[in-house]
């Protein structure tokens, strides 16, 4: 695969309104201030990298010249995404995403404490590789970076978290707080099976794995500009 020596794809021109609509970062549900009992936490696994893979986000695929009428586009911004070729970024990330999910699955399946630690360390290392890949997507000097794609990933992320929240409410849960790729939800006497069923449904709808991380006996959200939380 030929790699350009210098980056030559400039950021697309945007009006003030387009910047306002598109450059909004991750989705946040303001926390319900106060103390809450038995709140469950559900987290998307490598949300942004998975969205980059699933939606073919790369410098050469966003606003490509070959697919102006593409059926795939970025929410809110309506930027077309190439459907004729897979970008170098999603092609590279697919291996890392799949391997991380494999190690997480192996960690849950084994009863050997040493193997659990090995699998956990491996999936954690891959996690931070994926985190930096998303960061570099918005770095202006990155050869495969694209600010438009970076904003697009955030747009897909906002849509995914919003769908997850709506699905949780449909299942009778109350959304207490949400930030980027995590939701804190509660439902009186909800079982682990109910949380797992919800996560399975959201995963199928959104296309990004989401898992139940556990339930807090209590958690407090304070009324401050800099939100502090206490949980047990």
C-alpha cells in the first residue's frame, strides 16, 4: 500500500453553523444530582475505534471524490463516506479491535487467575493503542488524519449513546448519567440477566459491543461545575 510522504488533504471548509453542529465532541447526559441506590454501569468497548472500523472512517474515505452520492454518511454533517474501498485506518484497526475483544472474552472464560491477569494486561495494552489511534485521527499533521473524520466519529458516538439511552428507557431503566461511551442506569430490583439482555440488545442495534460493568450500592453526583462522584 502506497503511503504519502506528506499529508495533502486539507480540512473541508465549514460555515459557522456547520462548526456549531459538527464540532461538539462526545455526548453527555447531565447527572441527576443527589444520592442514588443500586445504579448499574454499562460501557461500550472501544467505542470510537469500532465506529471507525464499522463506518470506514479514514482520511481517504471521508468526502471522497468517487462516491458523492454514497449511501453512507456522517450524522448531522452529511459528509459522504466511500463505499468502494476500505480505508487504511479501519483496515488496520480491525485486527486490533478483534484481538482485544478476543482477549476480553478469554479473560471471562478462564478460571485460572494467572491467565486472567495475562489476558487483562493484553487487552489493556490494545485498548490504549486504540485510544491513541482515535486521537491521531484529529491531529493535523498525521498522514492518515482527518479532522472531518474525527468530528464524524464523535457524531456517530453521540448517535450510539443516544440510541443506547433510549433503549434502556424502553426496558424500564432510568438514565442517571451518561458520558461519551458509558451510561449509569437504574431500575428497582433489576437482575444481572436484565442488564445483560439490555446490553445484548444495544450491541445488536448499535453495532458496538456494550457490557454490564457492575452495580453500585450507592453513588452520589454533586451540584458542582467540576463534577465529583463517590461510589461504593
